[in-house]
């Protein structure tokens, strides 16, 4: 399914870029909150978010992408103490509530927010997203997740996690309900605002959805009139077979990755094949990776910045985030991890601590593993350098890996975004790789897929409900592959 590598001399692909954020102190780069120039402690302050939104709009970013979790990372040390001390995604606040404030101070910036399909019913969420689409004039997207933390399950009254693939079965029906509400409950011309007859909405053009399924019963009608996009742009991270099948049916933007360019191209090709099998255009989907960019005007300044970040990185934070039940910091750094695994296997069925050590050679020492966990500069999508070096790397990612964009990982707020805007964006513009300006008034979907594409494409699964007759037709079940031992739990 892969197309030939892009010819750089003809119509160069432009970069889509979001700032990767979370309404908390420590998101994914742990330990950096203590840096004196970091603003992370201001996350409870609305001014932090409005200032950030204005900065990103000045830099013509596609948007800000807001991650979220609904539980604590509490496996490390058998409780949330370490996560609380590290401020690792706790305390954290609701990402959806930030969007109206950021939209108020911008005209074009897009917003992507994470919300889980597993624990809260779809009807209320449908209205919440329609409200945001109205308030932002069509600038909102949704990152679909099913939630993986055991503490999240306990927070919503369950004894343990819903099994991985079953979460996707629930999510598939959840999306079915949402499409019926967003796409099918109201006709485009239902709102007539006839003052003479004192009729705001033509009731013959609004209908119940009367959904009755295995997991949800929803009568409708949808409470919000149609918004510009109706369905928000649909984002999803995929790793497991079930997650990939789900993404093939529903996602418009897929977060992907890999250790090499060949890995990434293979992942993209496999996803495109699954998308085609769902009857969708396999090239009408965007692929985004998480990327780290550290940039300065000179090599010396780059090295100094990189070194200062490395000094603050927290290995403990990385262990907490990995849900490790092994505290490697309690062992001598020269001890081989094979000895730890062997000793634990004798007294515990878990043995390797939720897979934290599974990918390492048993001959590696504790010190080597900790250094690797602390490292943030060894990924395929990490680059530290001057603007030309960074732009060269981004061009390789676009052309050789076949990606469409990046979620820019933050090291310092607002330094990471400001450096990218002041140093990288001008260089990318010189190369024809980044927009000069926004197309005023475009929706987020139009920014990604072109003018005139504010709505879901006709071949998307959700578009079928534009025909009211299809509201009563049972959807085609989404068949998930049998789970394997290699299947991930997060995707």
C-alpha cells in the first residue's frame, strides 16, 4: 500500500504540528517541572492557557493537543505516593474546560482533547462536543481512548480494568451512538428561525435515534443543533490489533511510530490496508508522531540546553509512568537485571514487573537500564540542533517516513514552543514546508484535509447516518483479531 517516496523537488509536503499538552504539572517529560524557567506550576491559572494559545496562533500551529487520564499511576510502590511526589499527571484537571477560554483569544488555532469511551455515557459527551464545536466555530477534535489504568476502573466503581479488546467493543458501539446523534438526529436545514410563525426549529427535521445495543440505550434526539463539523475530527493512537481495527473504521488522524523509517512506513502501510478494508480511502487519513525538538542558534547553545535538560530528568518518574512494580532505584547500579528477574520469578508470578525489563538484555545492569529510561534523545523522532539541522530532520521524517505531522513534546513551557516558532518555523517556510498563514474561517478538518471538507467524508462509517433510514439498521459489527501475547494494552 505504500506510495513511492515523495520527490522533494515537486510540491513538498507541508508539516502539520500540534503542541502536545496536558492540564497538569508533569506530562511526559518527567522532572522538568523544577526548572526555574518552567511555567508548569501555572497549569491551574487560566492565563497560562490563554497565553499559550496566543503564542501557538502567532506561530500558526495546527493546534494544541490535550492529553488526559482519569486515574492515578499507582503500581509503583503500591500506591499513588510516588506519582504525587513527582507530580506525574496528578494533580490534573479536565482538558475540555480549557478549550472555550483558548478559543476566545484566538481565531484559527485548533484544539484536540482526550476523552474516554469506557466509563461515561455517550449522550452527555455528544452534547459537550457539539457545544465545543459551536463555540470554536469548528476548530475541535477528539482523541478517542478507552483508558488503561486500573485506578481509572476503580474510580468508576469497577473492581478492575475492563478487558482490553472488550473496551474496544464498547467503544465501537459508543461511536455508533455518537454518529447517530451528530450526523443523523438533525437535518442540515432543521433550524429555520421563522420569526413570523414563531418556529425556531422544524420538528419534522429532527428525530429520535432510538439506539438499543448491547451496552447503550439512547432515545435522542440530540440536544444540540448541527455544528460546523457535526462530528469533531477523530484522532486515535493505535498499537494493538483491536486498536488498529478500530482506527481503520473510525480515525481520521492516527498517532503512529517506530524505531526506524522502515518500521514507520510498514506501520502506515498496514494501517492503510485496514482502512481500505473498511471501504474508506486509504490515503484520506493523516499520520502523526510524537517528536522532541531542541533547537538553538548555535551548536554550543544546543549542547548547553540539552545538558541542562538531562540533568533534571527523573528516572523515578519514568518508572512511575511505566506502571513498574519494580523500583530499580533500590538496587545497586552494577547489578545485572537478569538477577533481579530471576529472584522475583521465584517468589512472584509477575517476575518482570509489568514488562518494564522485558525488552532489555538480562546482562544489562540496573544503571544501564536507568540511563535508558532517563534518556529522551535516542528516539527516531528526536532532533537537537540548529534550525537547519532540525529542518533537515523534519524533511526526512516527512519524505522518508511518510508521516504528515508531529505532536511537539514539551520540555519547558513556553520555551519549547517559542523556540520552534522563532527558529524552526521560518526555516520550514523558506523550504515550502510550513504554512505562511492560516486560511481564515477554516474548520480543523479543513485544515487537515482541504477547503470544503468540514464534514466527515462520504465513505466514513459515521456518514451513513445522514440517511435517516440507516438509524434503524444494525451496524456491521467490527471484528477484532484474536488477542496475542504481543498485543499492547494502551492502544
